[in-house]
C-alpha cells in the first residue's frame, strides 16, 4: 500500500484530524486513506477514455489515435463532460420535482405535519408566473403553483417558465443562441441521446447542448427546489448556529441527517421537539435528542432552524468514527457507500429513506409524505433504542459559532430595511470601490486535496482584497468552521472597505446562502444587482467570479455551466476532466479552449480549471478589476477606505476611558 498522507496533510480541520488519527489507531479506512491508496486513473481523469459502447472502452493515449468508431479525443471529452453535466442537472432537478410534488400534497392536506410557512413568499413566487393571488387561499395558490412547476419537468415545447427570472438581455441571448430549455427532462434525455454511439460528434455542438441542459437545472429545477423549500419551511433569515463534530453530544441521542432534500429533515426537527420523543429519549436515559446535519441537508436545517452542522462531505465517515452517532439518516446524493461497513464497527444505524437510494446492509425506512411526522418519530425512536448500544466515544471538542441564513430576500431587506429594501447600497459600495467585487465560493470537498484547505485559503485571501463572498454547500460549512461566518468577530480578517460595509450593515463578510440547489439564490442576487443599475445590465458585466476550489460531484459541473451561461467567470481547482491530450504539448486541449475563450465569446462567462490557489486568486482579482474598468468604475485602491466606521469605534472602545477621551477629543479631561 502506498504511504499515505498524515492527518494534517489530509485535512485542515482539527476536528477532522483528530478523527483521522483515531481511524488510523483503529485500523479503519476512510475516504482520505482510500484516496491515498487509489491514485486516480490518469487516462479517465483527463477525459481520455470512452466507454459509451461495447466496442471499447477506448483509451486514447497515443498521438493521433482514435477510438474504434473513429472518435477523436475532443469528441470523447465533450461527450464525457455533457454526460456528467446531465447527471448533475438530473440530480438537482429531480430534487426540485420532489419538492413540487410535496407542495402539491401540502396544498391538498395530504402531507402529515407540513404547512405552508411562508405565505408571503408563496404569493410573491406565484405572482412571477401570473398566478392570481388576490382573494385566494394559500392552498389554492399553492395548488396552482405546484401544477405549474410539475409541468415544467415534462414539458415538450416552449420555454421553462422559471427562466423569466433572468435578465431580459440574457433571455434574448439564450433565445438567439437556441439554448432556452424546453422541458427539464427533455434536455437531460437529449444530452444522453446525443452522446449515444453514432450521434453528435462535433465537440462545440455537444457542449452547446450542455449549456441548455444546465440552464434547465440552475434556472429551472434548482430554482424551483429553492423557492418551494422557502414556501414550505420559511425563507431563511440570519440566526445563530454551530458547526463541526463538536456539536455531537455525549449525553444525548445523536441523530445525524445527511443528504439533500429538506422534507424529511424538517420533519425530523419537528418530531425531535415533540413531548412524545423527548420523553422516550429520557426513558432511555438520555438527555434528549440532539439533531445535526451533514452536507446540504445540514445547510437546509441550519439556515432555517439553527440545527447545527456536524460537518461537510468529508466528515460523514468521521462523524461515525466518534462512536457517538446513534443513527445516520440519509436520503439522496453525496452519501458514501462506505458508511455501512464503517457503521458495523460501531453501533451506528444507517437508515436510508428515499425510494431512489438503498445501500446494501443499511436499514430502510421508506419516507412518505402522508405519514411524514409519524415516520420521523419512528426513525427517532429507532435511534433512541440504539443509544444503549453505544461503546467508547471520542467527540472532538471543536465547534464554531456562525450566522447563516442569507437568502436573497434577506440580503435585499438588510440593505434597505422594510421600506427601502434594495440592492442599491451593495451596488453603491462596489461602484465606490469599498467592495472590490463579489465571489461565489461553492461546492464540495475532495479527498484528493487537503480537506477544507483550498476553500478557506481562497476565501481568506479574497476577503483581504475587499471581495464580498457568498457561499453555499460544503464550501459554506468549511468557512463556518473557520469562523468566517460570524458577524463582526470575523471582520479582523477582511479588507478595510469591506469591513466598513459589514460593520455598517451588521453582516459577516461571508454570506451563507444555503445548499447547492440554493446556488439559484446567487443567480438571483446577481440578477437583482444587474437590474438595480450602475453595474451594467447583465451578470457578465458585474465584477464577480465563481469558484469551486474542492469540487468533485457532477452537480458541480452543472452549476459551473449554468453560471457561465449566465455570464460568470468560473474557476475550478483540482480534477480537470478535459485536460488529456495524447502526446500532450503544453497547451490547452480544444475542449479546454472552447470552455474558456469559446464560451466567453458566446456567453460573456467562461470555465477554467486551475490547480494553484494563488493563481486562482490572481485570475479572480484580475477578472474583477477588468469588469470594474469596463464599467468605468474607479480603480480598486486598498488604502482609500477603512478610516471611518465601526472599526474605529471598536478600537476606541477598547481603550481605557481617559485614553479614549484623549483620542476622541484631543484631551484627557471631561
Ligand atoms: O450538493 S457541495 S459534496 S453535499 S455536491 Fe455534495 Fe458537493 Fe457537498 Fe450538497 Ni453540493
């Protein structure tokens, strides 16, 4: 077995390091050690392998080599990429579809325990699509809205209706370029059809459809998922939460919910607070039930209910390694198969709940909306019954406070209050140069890079450069653990202009905007910034970038593509699935060039794969400055701001009274 990395090299998170040491001592493998033991196939990783038919797989490793059918390396890379994008779009959008069915069930009182929590958002969303709202009950509106959303998945012709949320200019471009998605399912099916043996073979043409497919995700399925989650469970607003493995509790029944859809996890929150469940836990000798989350489910219940996040993607196994998790309840996406064999070493029950996901060896309890609360209680009781089986535990004493919950509605409100809600102050701060630009830092962990390191390194560097950061997914949890999501406490680490803005408005410098489907919130924020005026009239003109420093999932590739098609510059670090070239010369492949300059010409946005975090930061800042210059905004000057504001107040408040007076009034007397 090749020599692996040390825990410090595997993760930047001290809680993760502690669990990796424990894993080593117990002789248990994890994604980290498996990554060390299984180097990636360098042919597949670079997109040089085609296994789309039974004549192959064909590995194109020699200069000028073609597959059995004659396929070139460019065609193979484009095909592999669009297939990944289609799978990512399918995952997000199927989540959106399930949410739409839940909305329908709730409107018809067929979903036990669910209610429409945010009627104002329901009315606002319905109004976008000209659904009558006046004089109608929430159930009537929700019923019609659910039908409209459900119809978007199987629609055969026309345009997915939710794309009206993009700017007019962008929609005109998409129409002109023929990429307005017709129906969400149709675009995914067509992506698969085009890549069957003997179909679409021109790389650029294949990737043009990748754009259409991804738009059906970002502006379609994902946006639908976000809107319905807000309608059903409440639009997030800031609250206090905690993150990292230290949120697990020694004296309570620890139930970790892991996956993506908020339907079951929200019901678990409700069930855990019922007297029936708390009494059941007490009878088992526990202090109660302690719920926490992993991955995007964590983000969903963290930003709405303040339920703590036990960690991000690479911490799912580490949570079980504490020995303190009585049940891990999973639904869909990003769930490692390794959980079951790992759980067998401890007492943890792995419980699958979705009709789409079974794992050999796991217990299955089928989630059904019409019995949602009952099922949630049953699952909690299973966990409580398992509490007595706990063996020796080791919970890292590491956790960090954070303030999540920055929905685009709240960002709008916080900038102007109830009566003047608007993006004007944010645009003004960017125009003046107090804020240099905006970065969306999103996506996964990948055990092939040091866990959380790239996320936090890039975030920290951009904050120092006065770049306001919005985060989702596992990236947001990485920042939370590092303390970047704290109100003013995190402000010592940011540039002077950005600090002034954060102090004035009372926000952290990194805004937690939710789960991965909630990247649609970032699209909405960017669109509203464009519509507010002063920063151009579309996303491609805003000084903004998107970064995924530790990406690994196909969903991330879909996200990248719809951001590019919306006008954003997106930089990925780590794996580059289109980098391979037989007899490689030190230049980009045809597909790499097309994703960069080709897409930039068409969409004003581009996708690049960059390994070095400093180069990633350099390119991000260069792009932001280029966009500032194109808008005629003043050149960014780090010394221009920061002399005023609450930062000075805090400095003064820290002084002894006499010195403070001297500093303020120029004398020490009263
Ligand atoms: O959807 S960021 S590892 S958890 S794929 Fe998965 Fe990646 Fe985490 Fe959420 Ni998104």
